[in-house]
C-alpha cells in the first residue's frame, strides 16, 4: 500500500513515535509518505521542523502550518496516491473525515491525557479505526464507548543498535549514574521531587544526570541543586540522536517518574539498553516497568488532573529516595538490568509491534 503518516517532525517524543511508526510500515513492505506538521507557534521551539540527522528522510512534505488546511491534505493524498493515513494526536476531525469520504483509510491514535469524552464522536467520524499503544488508554477509551485495538510498543532497532555498541553492563562501578530524561520539562516531569529525593541520599558514588531540551531558565531548580550537591550534572540542549542515545545508554539507571505519561519512551529506551528503571506504580508506567523484574515502582499520591481529567500523580520523595538507594547496590542493580534484557527479548520485541501494525492494516483493508 501507499501509506501516509501525519506527524510533527522534530526531536520530541510524539514525533519519534511517528518516525518509528513509519519504519514499522516500511518493514511491512509499504511505501510511506510523511506530511510533517510544524510546531505550534507557542511554547518551546515554535515552528520547529527538522530535516537533518534521523529526520532527513525521503518523501517528506512540509505542511504550511500545524493546523493543516483541508485542500492541503487532499493535494498531498492525490499527488502521492495515498491509500491509508496514520495520525498521532490529530484532532482535525473535519479534514480527516473528508479524506475518509474520498476512500482513504484513516487510522489514528491519541494520548489519554488529552483525549476526552467530547472527542469521541469526532474521532468516530474522522477515523476508520483508532488504536492504542497502552492498555491504560485502551481501557479509558472503552469506558468512553470507543473500542481501540491494542498494539504492543517494543524496542526500536535504532535502540538495539546502541545497546549492541554498548555491550553488557558490569557491576562494581566507581560511579553509578541515574539519568533523569527531562525533555521539555513540562508539568508532567516531577523535577523537584526527583532532586529532593536524590539529594537525600549520601552515597558518594551516585550521580544524577539531568538531561533537558529547554532554555536554561527552566532549569533553575536543578542549577540550585547542582550548586549544593556536586553529584548533580546538567546536560541541556538538543544533540544528534545517536549521540544522545549513547549518552543515555552509558548510564546505569533510568530515573523517570511522571505525574502522568502518554507512552513513556525513556522507559522503552531503558529496556532496550538493559537498564533498570525507577518510576511510579501507575499506568501506563507500570506496563513497561514491573516492580522487582526490570525496575522499582514507587508510591505516588493524587495532585490534580491532566487536561483530560485523568489523575496527575506526584511521586513520593521518600519512596523515590529509597528506590535510588536500593539501586545503588551493585547486585540488585545487576539483577534488575538482567530483567530489563529479558523483558526486551520477550514482551517488548519490535517484531510484535510491526506485526500489530500489519494486523491493523489488514483490518482496514
């Protein structure tokens, strides 16, 4: 088939899902085309759209604006003879319903922290099928009256290549580095509880690497913490994908609690790298990380809600501190790292993700 993928196209979590979805469709033997949505004209990196590094791919059409006009969608579909379109977080229901009326199979996915009951009718009109990448979002949509087939998200080959370069993990490290993948440091990322928990530990071997893609003014709490505790290191700014992933893979523990999560790509990176994780005992984080198997799940308490009404969960700093100290133990960290490898090679295989997309296409075909 000739398949279109509508996605943001720059270095951030949601576009990474779009890019990796495209690669799964390519693996199935389809010819794919991207309609790249530039970043909205607000927030960090307004108008962002990358064409270098891993984003330098053939058959990518740059949309004129984030909210793509109906005629622009139709021209892209006609010029490329597109038979099916995949979307992620695309609420342009009228425009997509128009494509569907032309005979294009429209397929979509949403993150549960944004999708509400008010979106159900529009999604039914716009999409032939909506699918889920976590059981949590699938269950929520079922409660809203929308049935969504589940595709398990696995560890992408680009991550496995980095893991192979790194080789097996060794215990008895002179330093033990915990990486906090802060990204754009939105409210979803509980930076201050993580800093409080880490600074409550006293093991001189421990290091905290705070990675973020924001202006330094957003990192003031981390900068203040780093001045008080020399074990805290900040790494700010975008880097080439392979370089960034190698740096993450060189760490020992993924420290990635979240007030809520859509998919949680850093947790899958950790699984691919054979790295134990620390995160909340809440969905969907506890779908990727199983307590005592490939990481440690910590308690959290309600603290408001996300946009869709799902609870925002604040991780407990004392529980975080205990988990950090637990993984400072070489034997425990090594055991959970082996568990991450087992999870990677069984329930989080990329082949299962590719097969899931194939079954989804068979359903609409």
